[in-house]
C-alpha cells in the first residue's frame, strides 16, 4: 500500500495494514466458497446479477468484490460492474482446467493455519509444540486433503519437470517419494510411454494418486508402496527419484537418513530431483520461498532450506554433485543431485 | 510480491500468496508479544543476542526476523544481524512515546478478527449474523479493550484535528461522541485552555477516557455522559461535536437519527467533525479506507461510507454544508459539517 507521508516521517500504516492482512486470506476463502469467480465468468458482471447468482446480499457482494479488486483478483471497469483478471480467470473459475480454488481447503484448513495459532509459543520453542505433532502421524487425513487440494498448483510444474528429465521413449524407472496427489511421477509416465513409476506415501493418500494415474491413463505403469518413506523398502535401480516438498518437514539429520536410502535405491547414473521452496542464502529472497519458513515453523523441526543446506544433506548422504535449477514461472526451484 | 512470469502468462502466485497473507498478521502479533522490536532497540542485533533477550529459540527468532524483514518491519544489514526500520523504531519499541503494539490486542482480538470467521455466511447475510451482535450491547468490554489498545494510533491525528479547529484561547464547548480513549476531545482541551469537553460513551469505557484526561492534566475541564449516544441527553450549545469512528458501525437511517441529535445539540454556528475511513466514490481507493468496509461487514449494518453517502446523512439531518478534509499523513479523513 502506498502512503502519502514524506519518506522521512515514520507512518503507523504498516502496523495497521499488517495486523489486518489476515482479512485478505479470509476474503479469498469466502469468494472461493461462494464460487464468485465462476459467477462472473458466466457473464454476471453487475453487482445485482453476481449477488443473485452466488445467493448473497448485494452489500456483502459489493464489499467482497471491491476488496478482491484491491487485491488484484478482480477488475472494476465501472461502478457496479466487475470483471475477472487473467489470474482469477485462469485459476479461480471452477470449470477452468487449472482451477486452484481447492487450495483454500488445505492452506486455510484449521490443521494447517492453526499450526501458527499459538505463534508466540511456537517461536519460543522453535517449532510446533509437542501437542501439535499429529500431522506427522501415520495415515493422517490432512495429507489426503493435501493431495486433493494442492494438486492443481503442482500440475504445471510437474509437467515442466517431466519435460526436462523424462526423456522420450527410453525405459526408465521412477520413484516418487511422498507422492501425495502423484502428479510429479504421473507427469513422467505421461511424457515417456516407457516410464514405470512407483509412488510412496501413506496408503490412504495413495488412493488419490491412483485415481489421478487412472485419469491420466497410466495406471498400468503406476504402482505404489504404502507406508513411511523412512521405513518401507524402496527397491533399487531407479533412474530418477523424485522428492517433492518432503524435506521441508524434517531436520537435516532426518533428511540425511532418508537421502541415504534414496542414494542406495538409485541406479549408478541415477539422479534425485527435489522440487522445494528454496530461499537464497540471504533467507529474505525470493519472498515466496523465504516466507515459507514461517509455515514450516509450524512443524516440529522443518524449515525452508537454502541450497547450501540442502547440498550439505545430499553430500553427507553420498551424492556427488548437486545443482540448483530455476523452474520459472512456477514458484518453486529444483535441486538435481547425481548419485 | 513480484513474479518472474511474463506479463501475459497468468500466475497462481497471487492465489497462494493471498491465502497465506494471514501469516503476516500472525507473525507481527507474535513479535509484539515477544517484544522483539524493543530487544533490538536495546542493542541486541545479532540473532543469538535477540533470541536470548526475548527468551526464544534461535531458529524461531531467525524465521520471525527474516519474515518481518520481508514485511518491511526490520532491516537485515548482514547475515545474522537485524535492525529496526524507521516505522518499527517509532511505533513498535515499547518505550517509544508512539508505541502501537497494543493495537494487536484489539485488531487481532478474537472478538474483532472473529467477526469475519464465518466469512461466507457474513457475505451472504450482508453483515454480522444475529448471534454475533454482542459488541453493540451496552457496556461491552470489547470497547474498553478498544479504548486502551487503539489510543496510540489516534494520538497524532487527534492533535492534528485540534490544531485545525480548537482555536487558541476562545472559550468553546466540545462534545466527543463515542469518546473511547477520549483522545480526540482531550486534544482540544490540551490545545485550548478555555475549552470544556464532554465525553459520551459507555460508563466502563469512560473510565479510560477519564484516566487519559487526568494524564493530560485537563480533568477539571473534562466531564462525561455515560450511556448510549442514541439515548442520553447531550445538552446543547456546543461549538464542536466530534464523531470519531462511530458512524461506520451503523446503517444510514440510524446515523441520521444520531446526526439529528447532534444538529440539535450544536450552537447556531457550530460544526460537527467526523474522522472516518472514507473511501473515494470508486470504493477501491484509498486502499486503507476502502478495505475497511470488509472489517465493517463484521458488524450488523455498518460500512466504510463514501463522502457522498456521509454528506447525504448529514444533509438529511439538517446540516447545511459538508466538506471532506484530508488528514495526511494520517490514514483517515474528516467530514466537517456546518449546522
């Protein structure tokens, strides 16, 4: 937000605005619940038509639409008329192939958002309090919600990674650790008809991955290993092991234990591919990656690790060479590690 | 947040970032609770010293400090060292005369933040649900919290308004409606030694105003009328009636009823001064004023009214002339209304 005060004069605006920032999340969750963006996409652009379509009061609809306009999620070409922005048209209209409204189910789930509820105690302790460790328990339903809700955000980056590493027709064996929705592994199977993919995750979560493999028409080359990635037998001879958004939940020693298992499961010229939120060494850029460390403070010992921290874990686990790859325009980056 | 995608390509970043925006409010509340800014002001600028001073883990302190740096509330001159910004030095260090950390107590109070908890139902209904109307009940303790917590944000604007309208020594009678902390009226009494000020609010809230009048040394010219502004007898012959941040809680008809009482209480050449969040007619600027309508959606029938809406209420109540005045650099504006 801009301030009209001279550059030298401190302004309390930033304090007020930051303490009110939660309203942005709340408003978007409400708009997604009411399917507001779909209503506008259907041609309801006047306040009265939008309100009628979403079955809401005109006043509430007006306040919500104006708020979303200020957030950059709607346009307001004239008084009382609203339009979609390119972003909301692509990601928040229910019949869009890239619909991401489900993300609100996970990111604003009380189990996720609530991790930071007792923020003062969490900062003191340096992580989730012992009473909050539930999400890392076996078969926790939060990860089924994750697999169903966050898949849309991962679809495009998964395809971009497969394009880089899946090859064309050469037979490859791919292991997808903490597969979740399964999209990272499935993208390899879709791109390379000779790829065989194995997903590892809790049994209840793998049901979602199997559904997605069936939808993608690759069920015959998609198998699963249910259980803890720290305990199950991965098998061996994999050309590629995917470790998407998993290491950020654990401390370095725990990750090294997992990475030694990954190293052993890889073929001699195999690689591990790790899509992650990876802050720069200054830990304050890129903002989205660096800010993810606050979310991870809600876990017992996780973090958004820098490349040098990840590199050390991979090296300690026996990997010879690690490379940081950008995945722009997607908001994550990759570590590519040679066995 | 910046995006590295080309301008044409839609990016899901805005959806992800908006759904995570609540973490900004949570993080600042945590930093205020831990008195982090005061610790840094005392000369603790290294991570280890800050953590020791606020009695928190180094990891939690590091994540919090980096997050606040990205929000613009800290600087990070070098790795592991942090500094205050001009804004955090002025408003978030406990011994600063303009300390505003108490604002978190009100703005993130469950009674305030919780107004929007069931956002979907609130938008449908166009305001707070009947079960949530408690804050407008007589003597609700939320307004004592308001009076204690929000006073620091109002100190400077109150003094700026008094400078404009209190005169020097000419005897004036001032009525301060919904006085709360009392600072608006007290500023008139401080500036003009011949000003007599009457504060109206619930009895429990007026105790805070009386404390502040005593601290300002103006108790002998500060009197109170406890009760509902809609019901008590204001008296008459006032030169100035202040109506700070009150009209936004009610619908237009209710406000007109109040404003007729105000009109009757004013001397023939008296004026009403109304500091408010006043959006422009487009309702999407200035952002802070316009966004306030979302907060007010949590009330039964309140709103952030435009100048034309406020002008109509004042005109219907008998006022002859209304003027919109900027109060920059403070984040509110004034309506000045001639009897």
